[in-house]
């Protein structure tokens, strides 16, 4: 019995030593995915994602818009597109051919201007209410998008499967919901960059638990409208929780939170080996003076610069605008705030 007890004690000690050694051993670094070269990017907001092109105060896109964006120094343009009201909800989920042609024309204009293009599905409203039930429809639409853009350069055209999952579309069903779309894309584009954002409107905290497929060409994204009570003050579409007008930025608490958010991105990159990009950032112009919006963008841009992430501004023109479509000029200070040369 004494020998057994001694042997047991030694075994326990050995296990404890082994456990301690494993705990102290350096963890294998996550495989590193080469970041997308998003650089400085702008969204074509209120263009193709309203119910009809150019609604919500926007304007139909023109070839000159992309030439202007490229001349200003932007590297990438994100093109949000609404598909659910332009497609059938029954197999084979046919997309309106005229709509597909128009989307292709706009993508072509952007590529001809030497811009990288992020083409997405934006406001596919039914998917947020009943994600798994709508997944096949969503995938059927992506099958047609994938076919239309087969042969396009992988280096400059990237697909974002769905903008800002929210409501019932969350991390518990994210991968299952996007699986049909990813399968259709991969059938024709096995190595093209595919972008996925997380739950709760893809806020920065969604990265903490964002599930991603085992695929080296998947890239994470997040959106940054923080503090929301500042960036969306007086925004009618946020009712019944519309932030009141009058919020200032930055408070001491805002500056501290921004520093924590930057650190969280650095932690995410180290943990996952993937570099996310900021797919949207901006502040609502209706109740925030231009000088304050310039200050906001400069502070966000400067804060995140050490992380090396790409940043996509919301938006080109109308609602959070950088370009005044009526005066036909870039708003003073906005380009400089994001590190570009002032144009006017």
C-alpha cells in the first residue's frame, strides 16, 4: 500500500509538472491571413441599397463619381446593393436582369477607375427575421452574382455576403445561414476574398465571438459608429431609441473607450491571425456641424492607424456625406481628416 501510495503521489506530481509545463509553453500563433488591401475606402451610400436607386436623397451613380473618388486618393469603394426586392423568393430565385446589368455597370466603372471594389448584399431584409428559412433564397441570389462576375480580377473585386446581421440573425446561426451563399460563391470563385461581419449590426464587439469558416480567403469586418449617441443623434430611422440632439464628442469617457477599442483590434489580430477592416464609419450630418464631423473622422482615423486596418467611410454623398452633390465639391476638411489631400 505504501509503495502504491508513493507511486500515486509521484504520478500526481508528474502530471502537475506536465500541466505546469504545458501552461507555460508558448501557444502556437494563429495562421496569418494576408489582410485585404482596403486602404482608404468610401461607401456608395444611398445609391443601390435603397428600395430604388438613389432614393433616400441620394442620386443614381455615374461613371464620373468613381473617377472623382479615385482622383481624391481613395483605394477602395464599397458598393452596397439591395437584392431581396429585385429577386424572386422562390427557386431559382431569379434576379431582375436589368438590375444585375446595372450593378455590373457600376462595378465596371469602379474597376475602370482603378479602384478596389467590395460588392455586398445589403438590406436583404427577410434574412434578419428568419435567417435559416431565407438562407436558400439568399444563396440563390449569390449564385447569380457569382456567375455574373466570373472571370473578374480577384485582386480587386471582393464579395461581402451580407451587411450587418441583426435581430434574429446572430452568431448562433450565422455560418449556417451564410453557408448556401458561400457554397455558391466558392463553386466559381474558390479563392476570391469573401467578407463576413458579425451580429448586432457588426459592431466592434461582435469580433469577440465572430465565427468564421475554415477558409484562408475569408476576411472579417466590423462597423464603427461609436459612440452611437453621438453619431446617430437625431437620426429618425433609429426610433423609438433615437439619440437626442446635442451630444458632444469626445468626452473623457469617449477617449478612453476609443483607446480600448483600438486595443481590442490589436488583440483580435494577434489571437486570430486575421486583420479585420472597418466597413463603415461616420457621423450623421443633419445635427452635427461639419467642423465636428471633421474632428470625429480625424480622431477615429488617427486612433486606428497603428492597427493597419483599412477604413471605409460612410458615405460618398448624402447622409453622412463627404461630397456635396449639389455644390459639386468635396466638403472642406473631410478628405484631410482621413489622410487624403484636400481637393477644392
